[in-house]
C-alpha cells in the first residue's frame, strides 16, 4: 500500500498561546514550568463497541483524552447498505463491512456522544475505507458530504433514545479532523478538506516526531516513524505497521507477549527522546481491531498508564493540542510527492 510521506521542516516555529509561557534559553518556560510534552493518541475505524468500552476505561485510568477517527459505515445497518455509494464504486460496497445490527449502531451512537461529552474528539475516517489516492477533489468532497449526512441522520434512524440536543450541530461543526484510510493522502484530498472546512488532517507520515505544518488554513500532522525491534529499524507508530513487521500480517498469538513488549519499548523509547529533548508532540495510531491477540492495545495501555499520569505530560486530542499551543506554522509547504510503502489501514 502506498502512502505519501511528509518531511516536516525543522525550522517550524512553535507558538504557545498561553500567557503562562514565554521563550527561555532552555525552552518555553514560565510560571508553570517547562512546556508540556504532548502525546496524541488516536484510534481509526472506531467500530467495536467492546473496544469503545476498553478505550473509555483506559482514558479514565490514565487521565488521557483520545481522538477517534470514525468510519461512517459503522452507522449504517447492513440492511441499509445500498444507501451508501463511494466514488467509483457500486452502491452498498465497503471495504470494512457495515454495522451488524441496529442495536449495535444504537450502542455506538451512545459511545460517540459519551466520548464527545467527556472531552474526547471525533474525527472522520471517511465511510467505506477505500483507497482514494486517485480520487479527484470532487470525489473526495462527495465522500466527505456523505459522511456528514450519514452521521447527521443516524440518531433519528437508529438511536435507542430521542436525539440529544446538539447532535446535528456536533456533526456539522465539531468534526473537524480527518485521517485517510490507508494513510492515502493526496493533493486532491487536501484541497477538498480545506474547502469542506476541516481544521486538520492526520494522514501523513513524518521522519520521526515532527510539528504539524499549517498551510491554507489546514494543519497537517504526520504519524512518526520510530525505532523498533532488536535492530531499531524505523516503523510507523501504528499497530498495523507493527503487525506487518512482527508477523507478516498474520496472527501469531503464541508470540503476543514478545510483540507487546517490542511495541511498548518502541513507544516508550520514542517518547523519552522527546520528553528529555525538544518535546515535539508524539503521536500513536491504533485501530479498533485487535492484532496479534491484543498485543498493541496492551502495549498502549502500559504506555499510557506510565506517561499520561506525569504532571508535565498532556495526553490529549489533536484539536485541544492546537487550541492549547496556539497552533504551529511551517516555513514551507509539506512534500507530498515521496511514496513510502507499508502504510496503515
């Protein structure tokens, strides 16, 4: 699978919005000390209700807020699948299926609304999880408009209680982040996101932790490559990429403990390099899918329990990071031309 990599300019300026901070010789310091280390943890697909419960428990234990990039087909019952048509596809097609039942959707809607009310963030992961690298701007806009329409109508169609006040406003105005399936970013997608009023895109990949770039009103984040395994080879900080690295994309639960330890050590090592250094935000991406047993969820749970409880660490959402720091601006636009294989799902 092909994705587009972004090498972020080292000269990007980090502007802190809070008056409690001011530039100092050893970093941004002020009345509350050294600038915090931000950790941005996200989940793609956001389907399984059991994993919604597990994520809520993890957030409560570790004082963390997460960004959930939701696929909209999980708010379409299988019996209604013909109502969705992706660009260039037959109606009723999806790479990740549809919801298993109307009761399943009702529970998921409750989880989405709970997440929003508890300070987590809902972002878009498009609908049918197709690789849109060759889609035009108009085709991407069609998918993005469909996404909002599906979410806007979902509660009235499938909810097990009256639609909460503010649901439609939430769908229209609060879902402002996006991550492309397969991390398949393109200039057409970026243009569509800007025109559709999105604030940030999390589809890129950067060489190590990097500040986001800001161009044309859109912040562009890249999941970092991090050192992993006995040879410290770089891998994208995402469960799927480790799954492919560790077991070729096949389940090897007999090595689950080994893979958990490798993932934890990779996450912790990359975090410590920033925590003891420049404190560039560190990003991790997981899925609402268990791989190699639950090795990567276990690794994340160990990691968050250890680092998110530190006084100078903020495990927060992408949007809250941008609000709290005032955002960042880059000296140049991102390079979206260099292909890299082994992308996320």
